[in-house]
């Protein structure tokens, strides 16, 4: 069973909130290589909203960036979630929904037969193997632990992304979906853009050498880029190599962006955690995956316990702990605090640093705590630690979520098999690139 399968089985309600991102694009040229630059503007929007204009993005904390692009001939506007933890891109093929994709209206739409090498060979890493339907077409099914699911046939069509026009992109044309978090059972998601390292992912098919993003921590502009970058004002990136695994293991996802976690610090103090905790075992359990498709970060039990204990020790004199053993945010986050609702600013908080081979990711200020919307205890707001216990989710993996990636320039270098990062103010990046707010 792959990590992708295990991770995507986490109920979607764990990580759900909604933010709108405004998209514009600028094609820049540094040396000989064009760069596609997308400007992202965030603001909270109600659940169920689907942007229809081609110049808008949506941000889901549970499934990461959503981008509006065009698919088919003539082009149809669709909204697709960008997920660096998934391989297969898919669209909800529904003629009656304004947000869906209608393959009968596209002259470039081409279904894939189950005898095609795409179906027989390139789908071997799918969590659920592709099958053959009654029309001899390649059939794919995705299922989730909260009973959400989607299924349909593999096909290819033209994808238009920014100024790019890419024919023959393989995706799933899903004609059936069920979302248990909605009363009507229908999924609000138009589709998903798979961005991992699998052969059928969007970045693999379009052969992007690298992509980068910068996620703001406020209602400010951030950026998403495809291509090379060479910005003189950007601090040098620190790179950590991607972990390669040639032998298939049942609990190791070889298509994920896997790195080596070396240690954890609190306010610069390195925690006493055995090196063996950070090394995958003989089954592959224990890999560390950088994934924009989940909101928070989840650590294996021994690492989480050590981090929780030290953070609690350093905050017990400045914050009031929720003393309810039955209270936990999203099941796996059991360190929470009560803060008076009239208190507009949190006290100085300890920083948490994740130490990788060659790079260090520091989470500081209010990013280490998350205010739970609508949660009140005796006139107090509730803030929870933004790290959770993987063991409580039944997922034996380290997952680095996008909340911890805020105000970081994150570069996924596919050519050199590495991830680069540096700390920046993402709210000002768009302005420096001439995109404005």
C-alpha cells in the first residue's frame, strides 16, 4: 500500500477551509528559458464557491492550490486542485454542471483503451489498479477513508495553462463522485491536478524541469511559477536531496517528494530524538514527504511526543492549556490553548525548526499556533499547535504540510532531484516581480 493511498485516506474534513486566489500570468525570460509566473491573491470565501472566470484560483487548505485553466477544443474553463502528493489528474465530467467538463464538446478529447500501454504500464503505481470497462476503455477508481470517491475513464485532451497549449495530456474523466462531507453527496471539487513525480503527473507529462511556489500567511499576494528562476533579490536557496528508493516497498511512495528529516529544534534547542525514528523501516514506513496537499504537519509518535513536551514546557508560563483530555483538533492535534477573545496578539512563541540534509525549515511567530474558527471555551478562543501525531491518524509517515511552508520560497527541482527553500516574505514577492497586490 502506497503512502499516497494512506495519506489520501485521511478524511478531507481534517484540513478544510477556503481561500480565493486571483491569477494573472507574466511570461518572463531569463537567459533562454521562459518562466510562467502566476500571481496569487488570498481571501477567505464560503464553502462550496467555485470560481468560473479563467483568471481566478482557489486555495483549499485540505487539498492545496486550485487553479482555473482551460481544457478541450474549443476550450472549457475548469477549476483543478494542485496536489503535489498525487499522480493522476482528473476532471469531473458532468454536462449539467457549470463547473464540470463536457468531453462531448471537445474535438480533441480522446478516450484511452484498456489495451493501451498508458493503461497497462503507466498506471501500475496507482493505489487501486486500473481496470477495463464494458466499452474496452481504461477505468480508474479513487476512494477515501471518509467514503468520498470518484471514478471514470482515462483520456487525453489539450490543456491550456497560462500561455501554454499542451495537447495529449492524460487525465481521468470522472463521471461519478461522492463526497460524504456534503449533505447531497456531491463533491464540490471540479478536479485535481496531480503534481508528484509519477509518470502520469502533470509536471512529468509536460516535462517541467522545476516549479516553485511561495504561500503567504495573510490576505496578500504570493506566486506559483513553472520554469527556471534567477532572481537577484532572492536569498540563496538551501537544497535537500530527494530520497530515491529503487526497490518497491509496501509503505513507501516512490513518486512522492521524499526528503531525509534529521532532527527537530524548539527555539534553537535540538530535541533528543533517536536517529532511527527518522529512517524508514524495512516496509518503507516512516518516510518524510513534503506535500502541499495537506494543511498541517504530522510527525510519528516518538518525534511528536518529544516536540509536544518541549513546546509545552516553553509555553506553560505564557499560555493557558486546554485541560480536557478528550479535546483534540482534527483528531491528531491534542496540544491546544485558551486565549481571551479580546486579546489581539499572542505572546512571543517558541520557534520550531525541521532540520533536513542541507536545509532547515523554521516555523515561527503565530504560525506555530492555529486559531480554530468558531471554537469558543468560556469566552476564550482556542488555538492549537500546528503539528499533529501521525500515529493517531493511522498513518506511519512524516508529512510536511503547507501551513509550515508559508513565507518560504519552495523550489521543486526535478532535474537535479532536490528541493530548495529559503525564508522570504511571500506578501511582497508579487510586488517585487511587478505583479502588484
